[in-house]
C-alpha cells in the first residue's frame, strides 16, 4: 500500500511537474531581487486553456481583486505594471490552479505534499538569510534588519515574520501521530523547518513568531487523541531542544540576551498587552472603513499610521468597505470548508490536523500584519490552500454521491 501511494504521488507530481515547479518558485521571496514571483503569470494560460467553471468563491476573489485595484487607482495609488498584474490576476490564478491540480491528482496526498513544499519555499529565503546573518554577526540582531545572501534585498523583522509564519505553525506537528510513511516524512521535514524558523524569529526578536509557535503546540496538544503521553512527549522535545542549544552555543549568552531584549521590547505602546500597539490601529482602521467607505491611500488618518496590521482591515482601508466585506466572506467560506475537511474520515488524522493547525496559524498571522502589501505570497498561499480544501471537499462529495448511486 505504501509503495502504491509513493508511486501514485510521484506520478501525480511528474505529470504536473511544470505547474508545481512554477508554484514553488513563485513562492520564493527576496531571491533574484524578488523577481521569482513573476513566474506565476505563466500559469494564467494554463488556467484559461484548461477551462473550469467559476464557482462562487472564485467569483468573490475576482470581484475583490477588481474593486481593490480600481479603488486604489481612483484614490491615487501609484501602481507599477507588475503590481497591477499581481493584485488583479494572482489571487485568481492561485485559486484556479489549486482546483485544477486537485482534479488532476489521482492521490489526495499529492495536494498535501505540494502545500508543504510551497510553505517551505516561502520560508526558505528567510531562514537562509537569518542563519547567515547569525553566523557572520551576533546571534541576536538588535536592529531587526537582514539583507539577503545576494545582498540585493533587505527585509525587516515584520516581513521575515510573515514569510516564516506557516513553517512556525508546523512546530506542533511533532506531537501529531502519523499512520503512513509519507505522513511521517512530511512531519519530520516540516518540524525541522519549523525549528530553523523559530531560531530565525528569535534572532530578530519577533514576538509574533513565538506566539504562533506556542499556539501550534497548544493546538496539537488539544487535538484528539489527547493523552498524558503526548504532554510528556512535548516536555521531552522542549528539554532536548534547550539542551541542544546549550551544547551548540557553549558559553554564548544567546538565551540571556534574548530574554533581556524581549523584555526591553515589551514597553510602552509596543507592549504585548496592546498587541504591539495594534489595538489602537485596529480600532482606528475599522472606524475609518465605515467613515470612508470608498477607501483611501493615506492609511489611518486619525492616528497617522500607514497600516492597521490586519489583512482584512488593511484591505478595507485601501480598497473600501466592499473589499473588507468580500474578503471577510471569502475567509468565512474557507473556515467552513476547513471544518468540513477536518471532520471527514476520508483523510488521515495527520493530514486533517496539519491543514487545521496551518490554517489557524495563517489566520492569526494575517490578523496582525498587512499581508497583501507586505508579503503577497502569503496571501496567495492562503488562497491556494483555501481552494485545495474547497475542491477536496467537493471531490470527496462527488465520490460519495457516486458510491451512493451504485
């Protein structure tokens, strides 16, 4: 059975290797001066020539993209041609390509593997840049700015945090039991990536990343089956990681410095109690969406902030009230389908838990950062994963109806 799954997976990926390669390359931020994302436009002909009906979520995305761009242009946004292409076509491409692959793949695990590869590609440039920065300088970067290894792109901790968030969310997967060799390999690969992602987020004193890692562990502990064994396993893993860090770092003051500098950050309006000052930005942004329903490029006028640090609110500030409502509706559709996916026994427990934890972590990250402007690849992956789950549910439903008829 395992060999059949492996052969089926390889056959699926080989049959669609070009599409999968383009998706993975397009998810690489920073490298080649950020031009990797341009390759995703090559998937537009694939989507158009392999016609598939536009379902309600896709129509909602198309309408959102058009209204968002038109509102920003009307409000004086200075769009580069590439920016227009990204905002108008890429959400549509991400959704439709995901649906095309789900229908084309013979094995449902192929979609799970592709999602894992895409989130690894999203976080890989951040991990490489931060590990390189730590190796060549201080283990803690107090300036919270890192240049890529090619020296052509500099990112802030906020940008790196968005790139690393999906991988950090996989930290808790080590506590999830697997039933197949494929699931075990995916778990080990993602856990290794999550450890490096957590190191990177500590290197930049990013508090959000630590919270996401903790939430991932809590979710993994809460998901059935719950047991004392799982709790002891979690404690053992944490002790092993701490001991390994102490051994590798030797006499380094890495841990002491990290604690001291995190405490220094947790002061004043930027404290954790005010969500890094985001509470005022959220309140100001929500109030502005309803007072200026057509949107504005001036940011939050009342508190003179460019962003509310919330994907939905920021979309409403820039694109207007209609964009805010449409993006909320698409998110609700995603959450409903994620729940349906989680409760069905058609998928393995690990697959269901993986996409549930990943989905919750991504929603949390998008709730505290301006994703569409900051790291648009994270938004496109969100749309891609939503489409995969929607189409997997739909595919399973069609199989059940066929079986019933037989």
